[in-house]
C-alpha cells in the first residue's frame, strides 16, 4: 500500500532511491542494582564498551575520504580524546563500585555531572563542547545496551550512493558530509526552509524536505521511496504508475535545467534596458566553479563561517588568507563580498548546539565577533590582506546599531595601520558594507547608508526577526511570509535609503533567488540580487521578460494597499501578465 508523507520542500527535484534511516536522539537509561559478586564483571563490561567505542571511531577515521570538504578527522579526534579521559572512563568505574549500579546508570550519573559543569561556563565555545560529551556518551551507551542502530549521521563515511537519507535532524556539517557520500536527497523531521541545512541543500542541488513528521514511524530502512522536493512529499510503497509519473517528472526537471542552461551567457537586462547585477552566494570555496559556470557577475555573499565548522580550532590568519586569495583568483577580477563570521544560532563552530535559551537572539554574528577579538581580528587581517589580490567587499552581518558599526570601522582602521607598519599589502579601496537583517537596522537604514559603501538585505533573518518566527522551527513555519506588509516596508525603506545616499543596495537572502518575487523587487527599485547559483538563470529569465517602468507604479499601488490577500494576489498578477 502506498503512503505519502508531507513535508516542506526546501530544494526542488525528484529523487528515487532506497531509504537510509538515521535514528538518533537521547538514549533512555534505567537504573538497576548489581549484586556485589558481579560488580567487577560490570566494570569489565563497561571498559569493553569504551574500547569498542574507541575502535568504532578509529574505523571511521581511516575511512574518511581524502578530499572531504571539511575537517572531519579533527571532529573524530576530539571524541577519541574524550574516550581516553579519566572523567568519562575512571569516574564511572568508581561509581559502579560505589553504588553497585549498572554501567549505563553510572555513565548517566557522570554525564549529568559533566554537563552541569559545562552549563556553568561563561565561554560560549567551551559550552558547545557539551554536545561532544553527549555524542561520545551516547555511543558508549548504545554499545552497552546492544543497540544495533549505532550509526552516525554520516554512516562513518561509507558510500551511500543514491540513498535518500531520513533523519530526525541534520546539521549543516552533516549535510555536507552526506552529500560527499553520494546521497541523492534527504528529509528531516525538524527544521525550517531557511535553516542553513536547507540553504545548503539548495546550493548542493540535492532535493530535500524538512518538517516531515512521521518519517521514523512509517518508513522502513532500505525500502524504495520517492522524494519530491518541489511539492514537499515523500512516498513509500508506490505502484508502477506512480514511479512512472515521477520518472517523467525527473526527466522534465532535467529538460528544464537544459533550457535554463541556454540562458547562461545572456546578460540580465530588463526589456526597458536596465542592467541588473546578478551575483551568487557561496558557502565553500569549491562553490566558485559553479558560480563561474553560471556567469554570475561576482559573489554577493560568501558565508565564511563554513570555514570554521567541524574543527577544534578556528582557522588562523594565514589559513584564511590563503582561502580568500584562492577564491579571489578563481573569480578572475569579479568582486568577492566576504561576510565576516556569522556564527551562532543554527551555525555552530563544531556542529553542536549552543546552550542558550534563545540562540537567534543571542550572541551571534557581529555581536560574537566584537566580544571575541581573538576570533575576529585574524579574519579582518586576512580579508584586508587578500584584498591586495582583487576586488573585495567586506560585509558585516547582523548589525543592529551604529555603535557596532563604529567599533568595526575602528577595528578595520587599526588593522590597516598595523598592516602598513608591517609592510603587508592591502587595497585601500576595500568597500565596507553591512547586512540589513534586523528590523532596527532597516528602520535606521539611512544612518547606516550614510556611513557605508553598500548595504545588503538579509531577508532570511529580516523575516525571522520582523515576524518573530524562529527560522529553524517548523512549528511556526506557517507564519513565514516574505509578503507581509511589514517586511516589504522594511525592504523598501532600505532600498530607498541606499538610493538617497547614492550607494548600492543588494539582497542576498533566499527571497532574492525566488523567481516569484523578482518582479516585485524590481518594482521596489532593487538592482542587485545575490542568490544560490542554482537560481540565477531562472531569476534572469524573469528579469529579461520584465519592464521596470511599468512595474514601479504597480508595485507602489500594491504596497499602499495592505488589505488581507491583496499583496499576494497583486504579486501573482505581476508574475502572470507580461510586464
Ligand atoms: C539572511 O539572513 O538573509 C542571510 C543571507 O544570512 P544567513 O542566511 O547566512 O543568516
Ligand atoms: Mg542572516
């Protein structure tokens, strides 16, 4: 019998393949008393489980492919070190002997004590190590409990050719790894369309669903399933007719890609002759190949935080400098917009979750960098030094007041002076811009515009903060609405502030790459869009069929009338009539 589960389609495309289920979550542990004469056997059972966990990790380590995009080995080494640590090994043995309890319970007691210590720590980075403790302890617990499902999200690096991964949740780092292992699609129970994992899926062109409830209950590991990333549906037990339908959809998608590919070398110019700057967003230096293939005019957003993930120590100045220079050189004279570290919330350095009740509102992005100069300064130095090799724009994420901007500008100035003293080259023309992604910044866009060289609207966060909806929480996803009048007003305000100050305003959130909003944004005066390279040709197709002069009055009318349903229906008619 066939079964369809609905989810939120976050990356289009159809995949047909075998389900690969990754069960995770916390391990339920029960206490039991061990008779005195069996205590040493229990200790031996515990030590054997620790050894087995160590062996598992060592096996995984040797199987990591050499060209893996992120430093997974360092991630595994951290876990191996923990298995050698007395806190996780000797103390549980003492607890077994002291309390006469089972090994699982002793390990749980020790876990709770260690987690307590981590939670007291003020240092955000150290607090995130708590997740490593949990990962290691869960591994040992599962061995003790003889749990057959001990797999890591990345299956230890083994090939997963064409598998469709079904998981409770995936971090961006895990998604990168799984892609490397050849999966054809993934679906998760958690997550929202703007989570970084979803964004990554689009940039890797892997069909994906998030918020797909019931995956673990209804789908069997290894059964052939269909995942439709456009319609947001996952089908199991399909009949031949359904398979035929989806094979045809796969073919149509392929044809669509071919058709769009023909637009690659056509410039983006509206019918009335306005040239639009189409730029690409990148997460990893490797993405540059695709950016060049799609003839983007440059990079409008380089999310540097991906360079900092899945490793024990942040990259130093030299490492960052080398990476930035390699990207600049690959762009052959096209501009590179390097966004300074936007870490925190759903993007963690080590792939874990920060212990913080409200991470999206917490110490993230520029707030974190201004608090932690040892993290920020090497990046500023590396970006400035790299600017000697080609056009670079430095972009600051999550600005919320101009004091933050002043602090960054003064740090940049000091860094330039220091570089000069050290006779290290940099371009004096590096443009400094800021992201407008907090409502307060949009409302103060004129203040920011008068002090910066460019602005870029980050709609993912701007929508999250304006509508007070966590972008990774699927429970409130129904409220996510780029067409909310408040969101549109903030966008318009920012564009107008840029025009008044005579500086360029770009948009680099997901809204910029969604062809449903292209005409609306053109009519609002936006002339620079930055998006995943996969969306470039589709957006270009809309631009090249639009006439700005007729869009401007229509969009103004649309913005002036906020009756419920009016804006979406007008946007629809903008898209469906020839403009
Ligand atoms: C945004 O918020 O729109 C944005 C582009 O930044 P990120 O998605 O990396 O937070
Ligand atoms: Mg953002």
